[in-house]
C-alpha cells in the first residue's frame, strides 16, 4: 500500500466513526472538539481515553497507548499492521451498511410477534440480553426499500449479500445477530435452512473483547447457547458459531494461558462430542487447559436451560468437567 492509499484509508474512516461503530461513546467533551471516554483497550473505570477527531488521533492516559485508526485496530483486534489494513478496508466497504441493517432489524423485532414468540420459545426473554446481543428480526420484503432510500445502491446491497440476485431481501423470517463484519440469521421457519451468514468471514469469536482477559472461558457453538448462558448470569462465555473454528478464533483462544470449557451440543449421533474432543485435543497441544462439559444426551446449553436447567446445575457440570 502506498503512503497515499494509507492516507486515503484513514481519511475515509474517521477514528471517531470507527469507535462509534465499535460501541464506544464519549463521556464528556473537552476543548477544541476533543472527547474523553473510557478506554476500549483495557478495563477503564474512569475516562482516560482522549480522541481528537480533528487530528484523527487517540491517546490513553491509563495505558499510555495512542495513535491513528490503524494503530487502534491493531491494538483493539490484536492483529498485525497488514491485518489491520485488511479489516479497515472490509469495514470501509460494508461496516456502515451492516450497522444500519442491524439497527433496522432491531427496530423490527418488537413489531413482529412471530419473532418475539420464537425468542420466547428458545428461552430468550431478558430485554438486557436482547439489547446486549443487539438481536433483531428480518421480516423480509422491507430492507431493500429502506436502505435504498438512504442512498445505498442496489449493487452494493447485492454485493454485501443483503439482497439476492433477483432483488429480494436475502434474510426472510430470520432472527438476526450482528457479528464482526457479518450478520447471522436464524430462520424461525422449519422449512428454510436454519443457519445463514452473509458472504465473507464469520469473524472472530463472538463477544471476545469481553472475555479475553478472563483466565477461564466457556466456549459454545451457537448464539442461542450463548444467549441462554448469558441470561442465566454467566459472563465468561464466547461462541465459535459452529464446531469448526477458523484460524483467527484459534489464535484468540490461544493468545494467553487459559482454561477453556467446551460446551458443545451433546447430539444423539455424537458428532458434537466428537468435534469437541478433537478441538480439546488441538487446544491442549497448544498449551491450553481444555475441558469437555458433558451435557445430558440430546441437549445443547440452550435446550438445557429451556427445559428447566438452572445456573447452579450448569455450574455443577462445569465443576464435573474440572476433575
Ligand atoms: Zn487505555
């Protein structure tokens, strides 16, 4: 990348907009248009993160780190300089569009009783959880019109995979969860394929930023499992969105010594258990303490809680995996 291309990239992605897109908001204004807020790079109890939108720079008085948007991406996502550039280019392409889509779907959720009923049936009721995971609903037949009215071209919507080749909304009757650079859509209808992602990577581990400093994490394979555990009060959970981890997810899990509890589906044909065993072995070879959580047969963490399991019982399963 040339110097000029780097400058263009930084100019097209204002640091403040990128921070907003990653759930950062300032706590108070300072002089000369600058802002102060909590540092997203570490646990920060009082605002020590300064953002200067005019110079497109940040500096943290807590951890002493600072720089431009590329430096921020390197630190925040723990990636190399060239990976940071790739993430930013991807974000420049689709980020704002996906964010706008996710927000639109969030608004739809409470307008569609079939969506609320589906969540209820999967045990998801807590408004805090719905807010935390930014859960939305894609009714179908309305996204394209809404986005084009904001100036997004049909070509861009097709390229992002939000609209099909024939011009219809790609997600119809799906519960939608925003991911890093993607949207996961779970069909509420039994006749459609249950799981869908937009084209491109599913991203890293779900919710990783919140658990990466924890010495123990519980890894689940589905977002409804994550949701059930979160609602039951567990906070050191992460999700791989399938039993197959991509390279980035493996790197995240292995970036520090930690204990990983694998709580995959105990499906009747044993494939979930097999996948968990293979993964545990691979993580152990990389120096992690990986433990298998044995759920009652035929259960995943979501159905465990839906069918009456409680936090104390799940704690007992974790405890049993310890020994
Ligand atoms: Zn800091």
